[in-house]
C-alpha cells in the first residue's frame, strides 16, 4: 500500500511539473539550469553586474526591477547605471532624483526612450525612493552617429567640453573581437565596407563610454542595464572594463528568446555568467 501511494504521489508531482508554464528559465554558461536565488547570491558578491536586456520584453523589464530590489536588500551600497540615458542628461536625471524638478521636466528635457514609462520608469522611481545613484552612461547619440558617418577620428574635432561625455580619447577599438567583426562584416542596404567598419566603431564608442562611466561612478555594487549585445560573450562593455580595471569582479546576465525554454540552445551557451531564456511569444512592450 505504501509503495502504491508513493508511486501515485510521484505520478501526481511529475504531472503537475509537466503542466507548469514557466515565464523564463535561468541557465549557467554550460546550459545547466539554475535558480534566481543562486543568481542573486552570486550577483551580490560582484563589484559590477551587467544586465543585458531585450529592450522590448516585458518579462525582462520586470526581472530588472526585481534584481535591483533584491540586490539592494543585500547591498545598500548599490548604484544603478543605464544605457537608456545619455551622459549629457546626467544633471537632469540628478535633479529629478533629488526632487528639484518634476517628472514632466525629466521627460521633456532628457532624451528618454519612447518606452521609458513602461520599462525604465520603475527603475528610476526605485532609485529615487531609495536615494540610490542612477548614472547616465551612454554617449550622446549625436557623437555615436558622428563616428558612424565620419569615422572614429572625427571625435577629436569635438570641443573639449563635449569630450567629457565620451570615453577618454583615443579610444582603443579591436575589430577582431567576434562581436565587432560580425557587425563590421554586415552587408545590405547598399552600405560600403568602410561604413560598416564605422558601424562597429560606433558601437565600440558606446561600449567604451558606458564602461568609462561605470568605473568613474562605482563606489560599491554597480548594476548596469543595457542591450544584450553590449556584453554578450563577455565582449563589449566587459572588454573595456577588464582593460581599465582588471581586478574588478564582473558578473554578467544575458537575455535570449527561444521557441522553447526547456533547454538552452547551443548558440546561446557561454554568452554570460547567467542566461535568461524567455519564450519568443512573451508580451512585448512596444
């Protein structure tokens, strides 16, 4: 009888598990499953956490806020950094965080993304509530576009006052890194090869600048949010951070979409210390 009941219980548990519809799954670099609690414990031991997001994914944005809240519970020296704010808007962001200006001024005077209210406002409001620093790390878009149009050398022509919004010049760029190499080799749309090099160089300027402002503003644990490409495979921002401060402990999170999240697809393995697999049909915010 006991054996029968044990088998019945096992069958029920197995059936219930089979019916679960998880909204996401966490994996280690080698594709083994892990859990949120283990991830948070690992993140809390870092100097810098890089969260590579899917810009339009509702679940990813919810997780970003949960990670911030749970890290703050363990580390009250937390600071946030966001690709979604350009460095020359830092004063406006600071004025909002300290209550000097209202939200309408932030929205009108900072170059906030169109999905700010649904996706990034919760992070900014959390920082404001807890009096945490929130750092604008992206270079002004006009300067990234300058590199795309005229090459990296064009940054030298900027006024000295403007150069404070980008990483110190000259910016080292290694186009042999797989991510940049892939971007530089992209064809289509009638773009010539040199322009494609400039696309990769423009991306590198963003990565270098974000790394620069992370290091410049880091005092405790720095949690940075950016598009997944900027830290995938430990390149991009990670490469620049390691060049500038090799002794810092960096932990990366990478977000991917998969048709099935039962297992981590081979192409997504090794992308980060923790990989979030999200169903492709997850709700999009825009």
